[in-house]
């Protein structure tokens, strides 16, 4: 019995010893923050305290009478004397920490984008889903936590989250010392034409010809493939009322095939036997699944499509080589506007303002892109008027374009640029 008591006491002492020394101070600071509630979550790393926050945000930052909503944030505390990284997500909360958190041993605010996940105003009033409002949310969080964390601040994000970090730096250039957008497109029109020229030149001609051949064979075998897809859609409980039919979703998905192939880094070495309909269908679904054009997925991403169709621009599909096979008469867009909204509200005024800023004043931004990622078609190439830099990883796709996958020389150049801008060096 004495042995058991001794073991229990030792266990309790050990727990106290490994408890984060800042916990009481952190929770007092969170308690004092205006319009913030919090609860502690289990952290997988003992060096960090982890909390889920709900930050009360105005629906319209220019008019408090429009009400408010709660924005979800995951907050990681390491040390008050360490830098802070803001993850400017483009969608639902991205639950894994940015690689920069490990490199810099930083504190971390992982912020869900308004109108996604749990951060949706009641009624989802579309007129307040603008980059002005999105970045004002981020600014409010920045102001709150700068009361606590006074070291260097960095914003970062992946894909649409990286796009958000660019616009955030534009509207609030002094909120962070450096922005690090990963694979972030800067589209300049509703139908970004640079996508087409990128797909015409990426990789080698042999691979591009094989991709085109797959698309043609898919269209030529539409009838037997659609029969298989009917059962696939039924099993997956997919409906296609928004685009009109399963057949229309099939057309979209075949057109999407080349975009998805390069974005997701599929191999040019192995293509299916196009005479084997089962193999061809399986390959097709692995690269460009019809569920992307289902009502369920379109509904899930309607906030994204709204932003693309009103302010941020997006891409379309070049049908010039597929006119005998498709029902479209003009290039269809890859955006699907929510009911009650339309492309008529698209306005490129903000895009043009940011384009001028990127050329002349967008300093302290380190862009990371993949050389074969389709979204690199609309990458930002910094001018010699700013100190920002782009790092393009050869033969890397949308998911591989990360600092950890850079060559040693490129990684050294990246961290050298970061050190010049912030004085920060990687911990490992």
C-alpha cells in the first residue's frame, strides 16, 4: 500500500513539474481580453499550451448595428518572448500547425476564415463577405494579442489562406513584420487567362499529350463511364442539381482533369490503358472526382465561390479542343455562385489596387510556389521596386511547395531573407 501511495505522489509531482510554467499567466491574459472566450485543449507537444478561442467579431466592421458573430481560433502559446505567427486560413480551420511554427519555435494563432466552418454570421449575409471585412477580422485579433506578445509577428497561409495573407498585408501593412504566403494565387480577372498558357507549357510535351489523350478518351467513352458513375454517385449519395445533371458534372470533371493533374502532382510515368474502361474510370476519379461538382461540395465551398466571383477572380476551362464533346458554347467558369448571387457583381477595382501595390510597395513578403502547381500560373513575381522574394520549387505541386522541401541552398536563401527582414533565425 505504501508503495502505491509513494508512486501516486511521485506521479502527481511529475505532472506538476511538466505543467507549462506560463499557464496561469496565459489564462489570466486571455481572461482579460475583450470579446474573447477560451477553453483549453489537449496539446500534443508539452512545450505548448493549446486553447480554442471564440473571438466576437462585427459582421460589418464599419457598422456595429449589423450584429456580430464568433470567429474560431486555435491559439498555441510557447513563450512570451518568442515571435507570433498568424495563420490566415482561407477556409475552415486548418488544424495542423504551419511548418514555420517549428522552424521559429513561435507562438501561433490559427484563425478560421469568416463564413467558413463555425465562423458564420447568422443568415450568412453575403454582402459582408469581402476582403475588407475579412482582413478587419484579422486586424482585430492582431490588436488583441499584441497586448500580450510584443516580439516579431508573421502572417502565413496556404493556397486561399496565402491569398488572404497577401490582402491582409495590403490593408494592414504594419500588423506583421513579414508575410509568408504559400502557393497563393493572385488572380487578375474572373477568368484568369494565365491558367491556360500554364497548362499549355507545364511539364513536357509527351506528358501533356497523354493528359489530352485521357480527356479525349473519357469524352469518347462517356456513355459506359456515365453508367458506372451513376452507381458511384448513388453509393456516395451525391446529387447534381446545381450544375444540372450527372452528365454535366462529368463534363466539368473531364475539363478539370488537366488542372487537377498538375495541382496535385500526379505522375506522368503511369497512365491507364484507355481501352480498359474500369481502369480509365478509376484513374479519372483519382485525379478529377465528380464529387467536386456535386451539390454537397458546391454548398460546402459556396463562400469561397462567392469571394472568387465577386472580388478575387478564379479560373475557367478552355473548351477549344473539346467542342465536339461538350454542351458548353463558351468557356465555363470554375466558380459556382450561391443562390441569389451572380457574376454580375464581380468587380476588379480591389484587384487593380493590390496589383499596383504589389508592384511598388509590397515589401517584406516571402512567397513560396511549386513549379508544376497549376496555381503558380497566377503567382506573384516581385518587382525590383520591393524587397519581397518568390521561391519557386522545381517539380513541386500544390502540397509539396514547402520550405522543408527546398534544396539546402534555396532554404538558406529563404531564411537569410527572413533574417534580414526580422532578425529571426530558424531553431532547426
